[in-house]
């Protein structure tokens, strides 16, 4: 699998995990972090990584052709 596709899939997986934390972690409070807030951060980072993967696929990075 091409690195761009791996980046896209990893970003989507992080986004889905963040969405699960955000949806199901609203009632849970941990001393250090709140799972719902961590889920929002994971969703943002996952979306950025997925968009970067799409960018790499569309652009056709020459390093991936080797």
C-alpha cells in the first residue's frame, strides 16, 4: 500500500476513535483529562492527517512512484 493511502487510512481511524471518545465520553471524568475534549482534539488531528493523505494522493508525490 502506498504511503499516501496509509496516511489517509490512519487519519480516518484517528478521526473515528476521536468521534467515539467524544460521543461516549461525555459523562466520564478523569482527573487529568476529559475524554470528550480529547476526542475533539483527536478528531481535528485525524481530519488534518486524512486531508494531507488526500493531498498526497491527488498531487501524486514523485517519491511514492519509486
